[in-house]
C-alpha cells in the first residue's frame, strides 16, 4: 500500500512497498489518462526525469520512480541485479492497478531494467522507450564505460554534471561498483529480442555512451522497434532536451495509445 508523502520523500511523492523493497513514486495517482512509468539510470532518481515529466504530463499520467536504494528510498542489504530491479518495476505496475497497460521509459541503465521487465512480463506493458541505452558490447568493461562517461561529462551542461555526481556520492563507491558489475553482466541485446511489444530507441547524436551502431543493433534485434536521434545532443536527453525528446516520442505514444484503445493493429511511424 501507499504511504502518505513525508518531508523526507518530498512533495508529490508517495512510498510504495513492493515485496521486500520500498519504491518512491512521483505521479498524479489519478489514473484517468494513458500511463507512462519512468525508470532512471545508475545512481539517479525520478528527479532526473522532472523536465521530461512536465512535458509528458500534458497528455499522459506520468509516474517517475526512485528504485530501491536510489533517491531517498532505503538501501537494500545488497545492490540489486538488473533482473531484480525489473521485477520491482513489474510489481509496482501491478500494485498501481492502472486502468490501461503501461508504456515504460528508461534512461541509460534504466533501459536495461525495462528491457528485462518487458521481456519477463509479457502482457503487462503496452510499449517501451529506451533513451541512451547501455551497455554497448563494443566497450563492455569498467574502463570502457568510464571512458565514455568522461567523454559525455565534457558534453553535458555543468548543472547536469553536478546532479549526477551528487547522486553518485549518495550511492557510495561500494554500491556503485557492485551495481556497475551487474550492469556490465546484463545483456540488453538478449532481453530486447524477447520484447514483443512496440519499442522506440532514442539517442543523442553526440552521445558517446549509447553509440549509433549500438542503438541500431538493438532496433535490429527487437521484434518491433524503431530508432530516432536528437540532433547535437549528448546522453542526458530527458533533462537537457526534454521538449525535443517529448516531441520525438509523441508519434510513437499516440500510436501505442491507439492500440490501447483498440486491440486491432494500428499503424505506427517507422
């Protein structure tokens, strides 16, 4: 059940118990429109989605999560694996008991979480969006990913880097390293093969973490997915280029919404 919001969680946030774990959720909690659930990446929280949340809320009910051990949620006894985080997302969606199937959106490592939960829970979701997905097998190592992160840091606005490293510090080095190990061990390319619902892969044109070749590989492997690029943009599209990102998602969301209203196949943009 939901706990009421507290000053520790912040305004507009409720805590939901999913199995053994607490998840903080920012949302309307009045499921009248098609729902979207947002899943953050490594070390971040639902706050990292706030600019995109404001854009998407014009047409959808939006729920931004703080996964267990992220934001202000209590730390689990150990760092959860990608699949365990995916099952937390599935449990939360079931507990929300929304009137429509969910479109789930992930950023960075959050893409691995949603690819896993979509693959493992057929019928629970209506569509998925991967924004800057990890991990590119061309550099599936701690040093390789660290190098890409440094390159992206140089391309992001200073305000974004402050938020990122503040969250990394809160996470702590040991939990960070254990989670990176889980991240590197997970194969997004294997999960996406089993994502049978419509998908959209989006990257920034200047994103060194999610290369164009890697994003296209995921699209080619997925049964039903397409790809878009945001021109001249780095990795954190949802915070730096939210209006453009929302506009890019709009045709996909409209097509999925049409399918949610009518189970008959609806045409989607390529």
